[in-house]
């Protein structure tokens, strides 16, 4: 594919509607604005959400908090929690079986908290810089 082969899909670039060009055009006389009212006039301004002085919907409804949809996806694992696992290679499933992380977690990250005494082999788990140094110092390995 080259730059001169690129083109917009059909219907993506429609022609501008030329209003006020006679009755045959379909948008003549009043140009699609209707008969009367604020919108038909030049300079007619209508604020979005304005309800004629009535309290707008976004102000009538109560404020609610924010809850992230991806909050429970990533779990933190401390270095000392890796020692009690029975698996040779520690991956996401081994952490779930050992009840180190919740079963709903989709990712895990090892953080440099606690002390690691024995070597551990990690696979497919994110590791912080400090935790990586401690794991390698203990004789462990890290695979992505």
C-alpha cells in the first residue's frame, strides 16, 4: 500500500448542502429551519441542556461516585508471599491456587515489599525494578 493508493471510503466525504437555492433543491425558501422560533432566526442561540429556566436534568439528579471498571484486574504481590507457594514456576494460576491473589485478577505485579530468602522462578508476571533486583540477588529468574 502506498500513500497515493489511499482514499476515503464511499460516503465518508459528503458534499456540503447548499441551502436557499429554490424549491427544486429541497431546502429552498426557509432553508430547512422551519417557520418560526428562535432556531429559525439569525443569531438564534440555545444553550445545550437549557430547559427554559427549569432546573436542568444534570442538576436535578444526585451526584454519584466513580468506580473504575478495571480496578480489580491487577493484583499486587509482595516478595515474602512468593515463598510459601508449592509451584516450581510461579505464574498467574499458581498465585490464584495459593490464594495470594483473588481469582478475579487478570494480571499481577510483584512489588519490593518484604524479604525473599529462597530463589523463585516467575513467568508472565510483571515485576517492579526493586523486586527484580531482590529476586535476581536471591538466585531467581524472571520470564516474560
